[in-house]
C-alpha cells in the first residue's frame, strides 16, 4: 500500500512552534492579537498583512524547522508501516517558499533516522502528487486532521477516481486527539 504522509503536524510538531513564535512576533511587531482562532495558518490567525507574514516566515522558519520536535509516536509508526511492507511517500510544502527548508528537512530526517521511500518537496497541490504516486491512503493528523473539516474536504475533492469518497457528515465532526476516524465512504 502507498501511504502519503506530510511532515508538518504529522512527523514534526511544527504547527505548535509556528503558533507560539507567531504569538510572540505579533505581540512585538503587529499587536493584532488572535483574530481567528480557527485559522490553520498563522498570518490568517493574527490577521496580518502579507508584508508581516513574509517578515515572520523569513525570521522564524529556520528556527522552527530546526527546533520543532518529532511528534510522539511518529517515528515508531513510520518504522512499523515500513516493516509491514508499505511504501511511504512524504508529500510536503517545504521548499516551496525557501530553499533552506529542504536542506534543514534532509538534515533533521537523517539526524532522527527517519526514512521515506520518496520525498516530494514544494507541493502546494498535494492532490496532484497523490495521484501521480498512486497513493492508497491519506492521513490527516494534528490541527488540520482534528479540526479542519473544510480543509480536509478541499484536499479530498477530485479523489473519487482513486476510490476516495468523502462522507460529508462524518467529516463535519471535530475529532479528539488520539482518536482514529474514517471520513470516507
């Protein structure tokens, strides 16, 4: 089975680190405070203009990517999936905005001894990458997986040809941390 796995919020705890650094940045430079608690991206969460978002990511991307820990259990699950004979394809946005993201990612994966069969960087449209790789399973975790029903739906649109059909009623639920749920029919 080919399994697509993202890095941020799945393997590495970068979501929490970005939110923390964004709050500090906002307090020091912008002073908006949180304007949308449900927003997954930090610049929308704080209502920043694009120039502040660009400045924030320029200042903090390297720090976050170098320091965010591996999520509890992530390495164990990846190793077990490999032992079971699954093909693990990492599909990530990293590298889309900054080349340093790829270098840091390669260093961190090597340092942590995490091995994927393939890593696809700079993927803003993960759907195309999933289709090209013949992905059988898509896993959502962390903030998006637990709370982002609109995001999950937007990712799964068009995957019916791959046999992935969203159950809209199941998808509307916000899930509890650690809960395993199936949102396809």
